[in-house]
């Protein structure tokens, strides 16, 4: 594993890179982020409506578990 070091006046960034990147020209882009962009989105109630369906026999006992069920 190759480790690349990027150094500025006040910071050093260490990146582990695969061995096949040796001798390869890389472009590394560093962009500042804001707290708003890192914040998790709140799910919208009902957004998956209609995407999941249960079969008519969903609540029926499974044959694979017959030996564990009491008669």
C-alpha cells in the first residue's frame, strides 16, 4: 500500500493508495463543506408507499418451521 502525503503550511493529509497507482498522475480536489450539507435528511412519511407488497399468505405459518410449532 502506497501512502501519499499532501502538505500545506498548516496541514498534512495522508492518503492510502493501492499499489497499482504508483507512477499514476492523480488529481485530488479538496472542497470545504458546510454543516447543512453534512446534515442527514429527514425522511418523508409515506415516501415508499406502493414500493413494497405483501403476498396474501404473508401471515400463514411457514412449512420450514413446522417441527418447532406446537399442534
